[in-house]
């Protein structure tokens, strides 16, 4: 049984990936765990759409029942879900029997602090499901109109129903919600475009679920005005825009490119994302600007031009409307928060790199890294370098530029690049892997021996450079760093 406590969603997904020996890929605000092994085949992804609003997608077939025991936290999250394919069972602890949540059924659960719920996903069925989890406490933070509206709506709908016990609503089979849930489940992407597809659709799905709950009806067939193939073409608008985000272009340019009439384009975007085509373009530009703030050293004027705005004051105004902060305040908050930057990568030593060269690299790193407050660990194993570096963003980016230009290694693959809240290593140190597959590493300053034979043992020599393998190693290290810091 997998015991989960309602927690930071990424942590929960990480626990999943270690439990199932899965491959976890993280992007800004999104992550995906894939498995194709004796436990099953498929993926579970999550999208943190805004603080307090997370979507979980299951598109997976397990070889054994997945039993999750979810312990509810003080925050009283709401769970909205929809089974596109397959079913699951749910029960509260005081109930003798599980209830079945059927395929095509809309369900809502409102948790209650210090209680729990059991969920079972049966083995050997194609399970496709979308959950939206809302944490009202986190949603209440910040000053964004759409969040406030959502909160008011939730309170109006559920407040008096959940005084002591968790609340459960299993609605009817609902094809309208099903249309939205299928789009979410079938969206394989976790980049900016993928996230916006999910974000727009999640909000529509949520609206429909609330509506269905209010009226407790909705057997009517829902007929979208666009065909499936037209809708699928509309999901490509985001790619078109991102590719030329610094340029000026019109809705007509997009419709010409996608071979779809401007009218259908407009209504399709409204159907999928819930806002007009122009609003959607703005959203893509602004989201991209945030990504640039997070991952580059560009200043606001440069970012403004890079996402296609000529006027900095106009850019500032719409950014403020969308996120509740001006771009400079947003960027400064980020920097003032003293957040740490983390880059994890793996690379291959070139043929001429000798043991002496590796010693020299380690010597340099040992002497230079403390000067810049850079901590982390490096593994050198069978000609592979794997390194995690954490520290102030500017210094990490400068060091990584140096490392990228270093001719002693090649084929650098970045596993993760982004901010984190706390340091996971006290110093910078060499970690080693023994012949038996035990990783000796310093975590939070104390020596740990982590078992990797499970991950390494299955591989022949040719697969040792696989990115997936090193991503797993990173996750195993991360799980231990989180436990040590708790
Ligand atoms: C795999 C690998 C990892 C490295 N890690 C570090 C490191 O953590 N810190 C560091 O200062 N140099 C590291 N280096 C060495 C840098 O590439 C560079 O040689 C060093 O920072 C000295 O830079 P400089 O010649 O500009 O002074 C690494 C090199 C390689 C090939």
C-alpha cells in the first residue's frame, strides 16, 4: 500500500516514482512519471497551474492493484475527478465497503483534516483519469481575481456540507466533462504549451463539474461545434506562437497556417481554453516571460522584447493584471527570496580523459565551489559524470557555462534546472558508487549509503549512460535529502 500525506504535489509524485521505479521528468510547474516495467505501463503527470490548483493525470495500466491511503491535511483540499476510462474504488475509514467510481462518472470529494480516504485502482485495466486538487488556503493567497471567484464559488457550494466529515459526491455520467477530461488526459506535454492546454481545460472542467454538482443532472449530450480533428489542430496554436513569440502576427496568420477559418479558430480557442484568441496569445507571451525570468539573467526590457512587446509599460500593465505583481516586483521577489538555483546533469568523459584529469577536476571544484557558496555532489562512474550543483543563480549559471565548455567531457544532458527553496547539500563532495551498486554520498553533511543496485543491476553496460537511469539516481538522492531536512 502506498501511504501518502497531502503534501507538496511534486513530493507526492516523487514518492510514486520511487515506489514504482519510474522515470520522473520535471519542468517548471509540471512533472511526469512514466513506467514501463513489471509494475505496469503508462504515466502519471501533474500540473501546478497556480498555487493551490493542481491537476493530476493518470494514463496507466498497473499489474497489481494500486492501493493509496491518503491522509488529509489541515488545509481541507477539494478533489474533483473524472474517469475517462476504467474505474476506481473509494472508501472512508469508518465504511465497511468500497464505493465504485465508474467510467464516465464525475466525482467530488472534500477532505476533512486528520481523516483519510482509501483509493484502489484495479490492476489490468486501462486507467485514464483526471483529478483536480484545490487547496483553498493556498488559493486564497495573492490578489488574483479569478482565484477569488473560484474560492467564493467553492465556499458557496460546499461549506455547510463539510462540517465534521469528509464530503463525497458521485454524479452522473457526464459527456461534457468527459470531453474536457479526455483532452487533459491525452495531452502528453509538460512544457509551457502543454501546461496552457491543461490549464484552460482544467478550468472548463472544473466549471462543468461545479455546474453538474449544483444541478445534479446533466444527461444532455454535449455537442462541440468543432470536429475532433479541428480541435486537435487548435492545440497546435501554442507551438506556432512559441516558435515566433518575439514577432508580431495576427489571428489570420495563425488560421492560414493551421488551415482553419479565423471564426473556428476563435471559437475553438474559447472552447478549449475559456478565453478569446487574443487573451490566449497574451497568456502565452506572459507565461513565457515568467519562464525567462526564472531561468535566465535577462532584464525586464529584454524579456519584454523577447516575448513580443515593444512597449514596456504595456507589458507591465498586463503582467500586473494577470499575476497581481508588476514584472519588476515579481522578479525582485523571486531574487529577494534568496531562492537557490539547482542544475543536475550527466555527461560522458571523452576518450582522452584520464584518472588524473578527473582528480584535477575534483581538486578545482573543491577549491572553487566554496568561494561561491556552491554545494552539491558529483559522481564519476564508468566514464559518466553525474553532478548536482546548487547555489546562487548567477554563480550556478556561470559555473555551468564553464562546465559546458570544458573539453574533458561531452554530450551533456540536463536533468533538471530550476529554483529550489532550501539547500540539500552542506558542502560540495565526491560521491562514489561501489561495485555492489551502493552510492556513498554526503547529504545535509552526513554520510549516507544508498542502494542503487536495484536501478543499476538491471542494466547492461551499454545503458549506463541512459538519461532515465541518472534521473532515477537523482530522485533517489532527492528523496533522502527531503527526509533528512524534515
Ligand atoms: C564533469 C565536470 C565537472 C566540473 N565541475 C566543476 C565544479 O563543480 N566546480 C568548478 O569550479 N569546476 C568544475 N569543473 C571544471 C570547470 O569546467 C572549469 O575547468 C573550472 O571551473 C575552472 O574554470 P576557469 O578555467 O575559468 O578558472 C568541472 C568540469 C567537468 C568536466
